[in-house]
C-alpha cells in the first residue's frame, strides 16, 4: 500500500467521529484534504465546519460544505464537536509536531475549541522523540532574529522558510536538529519568547485519538 493509500484509509476512517448536527473543525494538509473530500458525502448531516487555513476553507467551499468563522461558530455552540487533522510527527504520548503546511497557529486554535482531536496519519509519522521533522515556529517578522538566537541556544538550527507568509501575515522559522524529550516544556518555553505566535508542538492540544494508516489497515491509538 502506498503512503497516499494509507492516508486515504485514515481520512475515510475519521468520518465515524463526525457527529450529525454539529460543527466540525478541519485541519490542513494532504491528509486533511482527503478527509475534506470524504466529508463532502456528509455535508447535509452537519451544521458546518471551521477551517484551519484559507486553503482548507477554499477546498471545503468547493464541495459546497458550509464554512463558518470560529467566532461565529462559537456564538452558536459551546464548542466544536471534533477537530480532524494530520500531523508531521506523533509520539507514544500522542504529542504532535505540526505546521509543515504553515497553518499551525490556526490549527492550534481550532483544536483548542474542539471537544476532541482526531489525528489522521500514515505510519511514517510515528517517532520515539519529536524533533526529526524541523519544528515550525510562527513569528511576528520583527522578532525573527531574536527567536533564531533562542533556537540556537537550545541547540537547534533555525532556518527561515523562504518566500512563505502565514495566513496571519507572519514568518515561519523551522528549527532543525532538536531532540524533544519534554514536549510540553519546550512548547511552553518557545511560546514564552516575545514575538512567537505559537510553535508546532501540540502537547497541550495533543491528539485524543490517532488513526494510523498501516499496510494492514487503520490502527486506532487511544
Ligand atoms: C499543516 C500540518 C499538517 O497536518 C502536516 O504538515 C501533515 O501534512 P500531510 O497530511 O500533508 O502529511 O500541520 O500545517
């Protein structure tokens, strides 16, 4: 089975977590795109969706799936019923790194507004320690050099994502070479640097369930 076939299987498996008459948070990336395509078959069952990026909103709307702003959604319901998204890495504690597509901040916001986070990945995303995938940090542009210096002090190699601007008008610094043994501590530490909007460690907003695609089928990790 190819990596795309495994992604397709988990995207379809995630449909069982979509409850009728609720608002669903939707992630960003190639696996989330497959979920969006599958969700189109249920578009009349749900109130609507909240998108974690402009690209996701566009794809949802292309299928005729209603997209609400988060503030609008939370004026109608207390919380989104579920957030469904991919990840760049996950560990045994269901901590994640995300942001390969640069949508980490809105992804974290929508995840925080949801009752449960269902993470959909293929088996290549499973790691012993987060950090092999360069850790994205969204930064207000004037703080770029400051954040890069802190990343170097932590033993990482900061690299500006060239030619990229987030949906929020900020830059991304990808920090290479970190071995993350304390995901929550590093998430908090990086977020405490002035100018950091957020970083791609999802420990506070870790997954509740990981659906992992393998050549033998979909494994559910709870
Ligand atoms: C985007 C993300 C994605 O979830 C992550 O990059 C995984 O993407 P894909 O499903 O394409 O492998 O965090 O910001």
